[in-house]
């Protein structure tokens, strides 16, 4: 095929977007060795190689097999290997065993990606040549768009999952050593300003023709009471004070399940923090960081902590948003601070509040809202019906998007969700309180 086929603007734009998103996934995996890409550090996290293959499987299964005439699967066995959770598509390799797939190799997974990429681009160009009269465009366009948004979700998981795997290695290797200034979470202003918000009915959820996931719809009215919301995220310096004040030793601050998790797991700080006496500190720092460490002079409760992130181990930055918190820790911090977590409706209604900052692109923000269907919720049609709705029990909603979220992927109505004990995401919090 050539790049100059006369296809419609819409098909051309979607083809370009497809190429860009697919290339980004490979770029995210590029700093990792084949050994890195095979490992599964816990059942919740998947190997890099699996993410690269599963996102490919999604296009093959949902788009190509039903819509590309004469499409030949790259390897029919991959249907079993790389189905994630789609019961309607039959049995699959057990999730906790994804790290046992030393075969197919990374190179074979790359070949699988190329095979599917060529077929998807061929399909888009074929449909695009037909123009407005294209037979299947109305069916294909939403599937490709869903597949790209699905792949972007896995791009974030690829990063958070490999970060967890690397955090399990006592050498604390960097995903990507910092060259020049470290990738860091942006600084937050020192003092919290409380923004008062009125009570009443607020409009929440997605409306309009742009893409959204089904869990953001339908747009509807929700009732909120008058409340105040913090203009910024809770930062590491704030959280260090909670720790120094015995936050992890004071049962009265914790939900019952949270306190049980603290006891069972020995939690004493966020997942990737290293206490000043952590023996791994001698392994994980880059040589130049040893030098910097001697000259760093962090103040008060923040002194001596280090944080493991995508750039490896770094001295903790008090003004960076705190991340890698479970819902339980976020709720305990809020209790300690004399506040609470916002509901997801309060959060969404505050997106356009004058003076509010750090709503997106820093850390996912735990809310006090259960992940439930909106009134009138209907799952996406077809195979994608299993995408969101069946997970609407036992999880909490997070809003905003993190540093690991692909740019432009989220919206004010975007709903992420995790179980309350999950702490391997870039998850933090913003405070709210009643008025
Ligand atoms: Fe998936």
C-alpha cells in the first residue's frame, strides 16, 4: 500500500492517529530489556510484552476478524493467550500466569503488531477510498477509536506495572534514567486555599459526539450540598507530616478495612517511599545523586525520605503531589487533616472553579464515590459490553489523570476505578470539606 491513496479526511486522520498511538506503545517499551518485558510482579499487574500483545489482540478480535474480509490471524493461538477478561470470547490464559509467557518472544510480539497494523491501515484505506459510501465506515470508526483509547489505557498500565516490577528489585533500577532535569511531578503551591462551592443540582457525565467510555454516560443531574474543595493536591511534605504525627499508628484515623490493610501489609508510608534507614538507598541512587544527597537539606518531617519513580530513586520533593496511595491511606490522611475526600460529583462540578489547579495530569485523585452505573447507564454494544459495566462493584472512582496518562486521553467526566487497597498507580488526593 502507499501513503498517497486518495482517502477521505476522516479516514486519513484516523489512520494517522492509529499510527501515532501504536508507535507510542513501542516507544514506552523501548527502554526495557526482554527480561523486563516478560516479568509479572503481581496478579494485578501485567508484563509489558503482554500489554503490547493484548492491545493488538483487541484490534484483531474486535475490528479485523468481523470487518476485514479475508483477514488471516497472525497466530490463532494468540486468541487464547491475549484475551484479558472477555467471557463472550471464550476461555483464556489465567491472568496471574501472564508472566510465565516466555514465548512468544518480544520479537514475535513485535511481528504480531506489524501484521495487525498493516491490516488495520489497509482496512482504513480501503474504507477511506470508498468515501461517504464506504460500506462499513459507520461500524469501523467507533471500533478503531475505542481500540485507540483502550491502547492508551494500557500505555499507562504498562508504565505503572513495570514501575511496580522494578520496585520489587532491591537494585531499584530506573525505567528511564533522568538525562538532564528529572521527570518530576510539578510543584504545588505551599498553602491550601479552600474554594467554596454552592450546593444544588450539578450536571455531570459526558455529552456530545466526541468519544467517551460508556461509564461516563448518560449525562445527568446530581445533587451536592454546599462544600469547599482544596485548590491543590496534597503534596509529599503534607503527607510526611501525617506520617510524623503517627498517622500509620493511629487506628482512629482509619476505616476498619484500611486499618486491617495497614496491619496485614505493614504499611508505614506510600508504596514507593524509602525511609532514611532503608538499606536499598545504597543501591538505587545514581552516582551523581549520592553527591546531591549529601548537599540536600530537606526540612522537618520531609527530611531523609526518598521516592522511587520512573527516573529511579530521588530525594523526596516536598512540593510534589503525593502518589502511590491506596484509597484507605487517602481517606486516613483526609481524616487526620480534618477534611474528607470529595465525591466524584463534587470533583467534576469543581473543574471550572476559579482558582482551582492540578485537576489533571498529575496524579489520579481518589474520590469518596463508589464506582456505580449512572442512572440510565447502558453498556457499549457487542463485545465491548464487557468493557466497564461488569466491574461496577467494590471499587472507588478516581478522577483527573496522572503523569503516566497519555496527553489528551482524559476529560472532566473521565472515571477511573480501582479497588480501595490498590496503590501501584499514580494515585493521590485532594481534600474537600462540608460547609
Ligand atoms: Fe484491555
